[in-house]
């Protein structure tokens, strides 16, 4: 169900993904702020399936009701439209605090609001944790390391952040969120966990928020050029979202209170990621596994979607009928555009601590994760092309 298309329709006899029956003593009441976002919605799925009671708090700035709509009406699930910048009261055992836009496009849209979300929002949630004695987990980020002088980055590294640049609202926002978390921990004995998350990808990423994987997949599916900012030598280590969710739950369940890096050590350059993703889209298209979108000559100018599972010949026939010699989307070029200000040149976590204290390591291969994500975006693209 993680890759359910957005158009899931509920009937009056609604069915839900399978939910475990937990003994009352094992069942937790859990608040997930930002639970309608990309990572949050997967976390909500997992917690629901494990049998817990889940409250989602979200202002839908960068998240969507549709990403959790399959839980609407379930007795263990509640959705609250609210902003973490305002105080909020609920009796819970655990708080996963994820609310904060995560893509540069989204968090730079209103830098002051991003700072308020990180400072006031985190303070409010820590205040709530203190009041109701809940365990609190902060979703921090590798961005707190800034442009790192240490590689790979260990949790003991203090970072190298530009505090006045366009990314400061996010990087410094998360740094103050961490400082607040340890302030409440030392001063008020709040039971805290801090996950420093490295780049993560998967189904339900927003296709237009400018993140690397979604940008490349969507461009390749549409037959557009894959744009690389800079010369393509910057590195990223990409983790599949299901691995991240496992790491967050393991961290919350552990007794470890210092920050823990959650990420993969599969480091590659942005140019290598672009090539891998483009080639994978082509390979899956050639296998007839994903739909092929072609520009049609129809008067209404709508795009035509060639069916999934159609053979190469049928697809070629349709393309000829559509007046195209070669499928649009067959081979996208990789092009280089101006670098983005303060884009970190290298990113790779040292995950020794996660292995030692949580027994966590990523299990999804890049191949499996990227294929699942391509299938998701292909379904989304086909859906929007057919309206
Ligand atoms: P996302 O933008 O998809 O989700 C963030 C969610 O928070 C959205 O649903 C949004 O509507 C909600 N939100 C934002 N501001 C809010 C506010 N003021 N009040 C209430 N809700 C608010 O981002 P994501 O990728 O799911 O990231 C989730 C968390 O993980 C973020 O805290 C982010 O910093 C952290 N993180 C993510 C990554 C990654 O690669 N995805 C990497 C590092 C850290």
C-alpha cells in the first residue's frame, strides 16, 4: 500500500491495510507531527500497522491529506490540521517531531516561517513532551554538518554551516532544534532521541519540490533533460524511505539519547545518480513495466499514455500513429546548469553508531528502492496525463 496511487477511492465498506492487534500494555499513543509529508506518511503507515494509536498533526504546507487518506475512518487514527508554531495539547506516550519542510524549494519559500517552525514548533513539542511525560524524537538532518570538512561525517563532528546563506533557515533551524532538545533533556529530564537523517527517497516524494531523485525520475519519465546543478561531482548517499522508518522506530525504542546518523554509505556523484536513474527508467520502459507518456497531436493537446505491460512493438505502433518517429521520453540528456548556493559538496554518513547502538543498517538495495520509486512516479504521471 506504500505505493498506492493518490486516487485511492474509499467505498462505504472501507478496507484498511492490515493492522496488528496489540495487548493494551504494548499499545502506544503516538503523535507524529508532519505526518502528512513524505517521510511522516510512511512512518504513520508503519506505526498503524504495528497496532498503535496514531495522531497526525500537520498544516499541509508541503504535505498532503492524500498521503494518509487510506487511514481516514480507522479507529486508531486521527488527523489534526494545526501548526506546530501554535501550542497543542494531547495525551500521548511518544512524539515523532517531523514537521518542517525538507526540500530547499519549500523551506526557502518562507525562510522566517521555516525558522519559526524549527524553533517555536520544536519548543512547543518539547513543552508538550515535558508536560505529558512523552518520549520525544527530533528528525534532524545531515544539513547540520553544512559544508563538511570531515568526511564521512560522524555524530561528533560539529559542522561547518553558513549562518547567513539562503539555506541557513533550515540548517540553523535544525541546529537550534537540536540545542533545544538537549536543553529540555538536561534541564527538565525530557526523554529525547535525535535522528540526523541523510538524503532519503521513495514513493510519495513531491514531484515538483526539486529534490534530486524525484527531479531525475520525473524528467526521465517525461523525456525531458535531467538537470544537474553544478558540475555533477558533488556526492550524495541515498537511503530508501522504508529503511529510514525502521531506523526512526528503532531509535525511539532504544535507550540512546545522543544524536544518531541514519543514512546509507552508498556514496555516488550526482552525475552518477542521474545516469543510474535515467538508465533504470529506460530499462523498465523497455521491459514494458511502466507506462510511456507521449505528446499527442490531438487537437486538445492532451498527452496520451501508452499502457503498462504493452510490448515494444505495440508501443512503437502507437507512436507512429501519434506522428512521432521516436518515443518522447526514450532518451533524456543529462545537462549541467549553474550550481546552487551553499549546496554541500559531499555527503556520506558514518553509521557506526546506528549499527552499534540500534543494530540498524539499511536493507534495501538501490536497485529495489529506485525501481519502486519509478513505478510510483510512473503511476502518478499516468494519472495526471489521463485527466
Ligand atoms: P515533507 O516536506 O514531505 O514533510 C514535512 C511535513 O511537515 C509536511 O507534511 C508539512 O506539511 C508539515 N509541516 C511543515 N511545517 C509545518 C508546521 N509549521 N506545522 C505543522 N506541520 C508542518 O518533508 P520530509 O521529507 O517528509 O521530511 C520530514 C522530516 O525529516 C523533516 O523534519 C526533515 O527536516 C527531516 N529530514 C528529511 C530528509 C529527507 O531526505 N526526506 C533528510 C533529512 C531530514
